[in-house]
């Protein structure tokens, strides 16, 4: 595994400290329309390989999905494409909606 895992509480703390943090939501558009973490980059998992130019490989990148499975696959992919400081958000938006923001609806 060439990436680290981070909890939603750790991510929230880092986002509060640095609002310009690079956070990638790899869920499908129909999922992100229901609810997402504000200020995140939304690129569906299936097209991440086509959109690497939208991401900065010199900055830390935090990746989430609904539960953490798809984001783990993208973290692995990014590690093979010159990204170094990669974090998979454990529990994804489901954990975020329970522990951070109960107003976020998860479809």
C-alpha cells in the first residue's frame, strides 16, 4: 500500500487549518448531487485517469468516496502516477455524515 489512511475527524481538522486542501471526491455525479463535502474536487473514479492534469501531484491529496473502497483503488492508482502524499479517507462520506456533518445526505 503506497498511501496512508486518515479518519474523517483528522481530515476535518486539516481542512479547518488549510481551506485550500486538495480533497478528491471520486463518486459518481448522481451521488455528489445528493451530498458532498464542500470545497472538494469532484472527479468520478472512472475518469480520474483522464483528469490527472486537474490534480497537483506536489500537494497532499485526500481521496474519498461513499465508504472508502473506490477511493482506496484511486489512491493506489495515484501512487503509480507520481503522486506521493496520498490519503484515503476511512469510511468515506458515510463516516463524514455521521461524525462531522449530519446534514449531509448519503444516497
